[in-house]
């Protein structure tokens, strides 16, 4: 009797056979796009898929390297240290008038906020939310 084929094996076989759209693979295998993306990334079959759960170890753009391995939400103190990193970089990008860099800093804060809150780490998420609210609320910093 044959053992059932795993979702991972199905995804890889379908991709190799020519089904390369992540949404199609997710639908065909009854999984989520983020799972498909992580399987294909792990197998070195795609490099350009990014979502909420893509590790910062996989660079999205030139700004990713500034944040790689420096952000977390294990506890409130880790979240505070991470927000300090984000804040410092956001300020540096502001001084350089690098709006794309500032955007990436905001994106990293939003990503960490969502990762924390959707894993039940509400106090840690709040640290990120407060920083985001401050940045988005005033609108004065960096306006031209």
C-alpha cells in the first residue's frame, strides 16, 4: 500500500511539472499561498515571493539587509529593542531623504506588529503599534 503524498511533495511535483503560479498551487493542494511560497523558497525554486511570514533572512530589496536578524517579538523587551532599531533606521533614512528606506522601516514595523498579534503576543504587538501610530499620526517628520 502506498503512503499518501504530502502537501509539500504535491507542491513540488506540480511546480516541476509546470504549475508555477503560487495561487494555483495553493488552491490545488488545499494550502495557503504563504505555505506554498515557503516550500518553494526552501527548495530554491523561487526567490521573488514575499509575504508576512517570509524571513528577513531573504532580502526583499536593498533595505532588507539593515533589518535582517535584528527584529523580534519574543517578549516586550525584545520588541522594544527591535522598535529602537527600526526607529534609528527610519530616522537615518529621513535624514538622507530616502523615502523608500523610510517606507521599508514602516513595512518592517507593520510586519512585526502583525506577526506578534496573530501569534497572540498582544503586549509585544502593542510596542510596534504605538511606534507605527506615532509615525503615521503626526505626518510632520520628513514632509517636504
